[in-house]
């Protein structure tokens, strides 16, 4: 089975890949964020508590 990810509409070079996380009670949250694979682009889309935010800084977790 072949899967493909959507092209980044901001840079048209990278693709958007999904990132997952865990909720407060440990339940998995699939596709919580989407980030562009082009490091020069930096586009990202994130969902927190039902609100969509664009362009927040993406960083590694201390956890």
C-alpha cells in the first residue's frame, strides 16, 4: 500500500507530514500537527483543544 502526503502550499518543495501526541489521560491523539519537511520553510499546523493554530515554533520536547 502506497501512501502519499500533501504538498506544502507555502513552499511547494516539501510535503506535510503528520505528527501525533498523547492527551492528558494518555489517550493517543492522531494527527495533532502537520509540519513541512523542508527545514527552510518551517510551515506547521497544530490542533490544541479544538483550536487550529498556524506557524507556531516547532521544537523538541524536554520530555
